[in-house]
């Protein structure tokens, strides 16, 4: 019998019964049905999808095609009505609400279009918030939050409040916060939607760096230029996957030109 020790800085999943560690997510015939009066709305209609660890996905598709439903489901904010969602090998359909929120806290990071920072808290405190919810407080949390702030280029803004930052800086804080629990998957809903093009590009470079460091990233976007940063573009249509295409490495990637073999 092996005793699991906690701290391994490889990508080892902390849900123990994950099988095939190169798979993070698997959807099998996933349906999400909303009851509207006497009508059923299939926001997701039998989706099959496999997401490998370390891959970077962009989800697009027209309004009402099911993008937000898909992201909410992947983010364990919701369960499928029918079908199987395996996250790190664990079936999300079988979990209680408490387990679901525990899985979110431990395994997922969220980045939103509107940043969703707490205005009363400093940069450092905002970043430390998910740690707080996991019972990590005091010097440990502060130190970890400061490190993450530095990682997103805001090491000199720890005491600032969100209103004292530019939009791009606020989104960097939100990304640092999303990373603070070292999530298996980073989910981003239109992360550049409220930013000008140049600032949006710098956020995409940051996501590209995180991807290069091995993070799994799933992002909803309706902008082709933004989607081009991902490895895979998934297009939704009427609650299902219309197409998945693979992108060439994005020119902004630091490893471009050097990915020889
Ligand atoms: N809570 C809900 N109750 C009922 N129907 C819903 C609910 N949420 C979504 N839907 C329906 O499910 C379908 C997919 O919605 P979803 O929000 O996933 O689309 P979307 O691709 O994110 O669209 P948009 O680009 O406009 O944000 C739509 O037809 C929508 O009306
Ligand atoms: Mg949406």
C-alpha cells in the first residue's frame, strides 16, 4: 500500500482514482435540459469530449449554442441532466452539492469577463481568497498570494485595490486568484471581452505562458483572433459540438520557432 505524500510539484492529480493522468476531462453523452413551462430546452444535447492535460481550448459558437452551459458544467457549477462527466476520473454526476463545491475549490480556477474582484480587498487579499476558503490563512496565504501576483506581473501592486488598477491589471489579479489553488483546469469566460485589443493580447500572452507551463485552459470566446491562441477550437451549435479544429502554434508563444521536433 502506498502512502500518498502531498507535495509533489509534478502535475499529479490529487483526486486519487484518476486513471490515465493525461486525461483531465471526459464527457460522455452529456445532456443539459432546462424545463421551460411544458417545453424542454436542450442546452447540451449528447456531447462527447475528451480533454488532455495541458491542452488549451477555445470554445465558440453563436448565441444560444450552449457555450456558457458547457463552461458551467465543466466548472462544476452545474451537473449534467444525463450522461457522464469525468473530471480527474471522478464522475461529477454522482456528487453532492458539498462535494461539488469542494471539487471547485480544489481543482478548478475561474476567470470571468468582468474580473469579479472584491472591491474592498487589496490585490494580495483578492488573490488569497480561494486559499482562505480552503482554510489557508496568515503568512502562508499572504506569501503565496504575493508570489502569484509577481507571476502575473503585479508584484509591485499588492496593496492596491481593484479600482486603482487598469482593466488588464484587474484581469491579471483575477488570473492569479484563479491559480491560487493550483487548479487542474483554468476556465475562462470571455477573459478579454472587456479589454481593448492590446490589453487583451497581453492577457492572452499570459494565458499562453501558463499553457506553456502545463496548465489546462478552457476559454469561451467569440473572437477568432483570441481563439487562435488555443491549441484547439471547438465550435458549438444547437447544444452540441459542430467541429473541433487544431491550430498551429500561436506566433506570440515564447517557444515559437523552437518547437522543432
Ligand atoms: N437557466 C436556463 N433556463 C432555461 N433555458 C436556459 C437556461 N440557461 C440557458 N438556457 C438555454 O439554453 C441554450 C444555451 O444557452 P447558453 O447560455 O449556454 O448559450 P451561449 O452559447 O452561452 O450563448 P451566448 O453567446 O448568448 O452567451 C439557450 O437556448 C438558452 O436559452
Ligand atoms: Mg453565454
